[in-house]
C-alpha cells in the first residue's frame, strides 16, 4: 500500500481555510499506526518542494507499506477520527 500525506508542518491556516484535522504526519506516528495494523513501512521518502527555499512550503511524505491485514470488523468513522486527532 502506498500512503501519501504531508510531513509535519506549522501552516495553521490549512485548518481554517481547508478543514485539515492535523498538520502533517510524522514518520514515527505512521510507523506506530502501521504496526498496530500488523504492517510495516518498507520505505519512507520525502518530497520537498524544489521551487521554494528550504523550510518554506509543504513537504510530502510517502510510505510504501506491506503486511496490512484486513480487519475483522469495519472501524467506525468516529474511531478513525479519534485515532487521527
């Protein structure tokens, strides 16, 4: 499975203007979530915006994961939202 999200950032205006619930995902958090799902990250890469100065703009994180097991029951939306916040 390929997972794509923003790396951690401090662009608070994304919460207000675009309803972002969190300001990026750290590699540590993703590894914890994958482990709980019985999976692991095979690779983790980051794509910084090349047209902006270092530290400006949003960096994208990519994780290639393997070993994801199908859950026995479908998690509720509330459970997923609580996990992400």
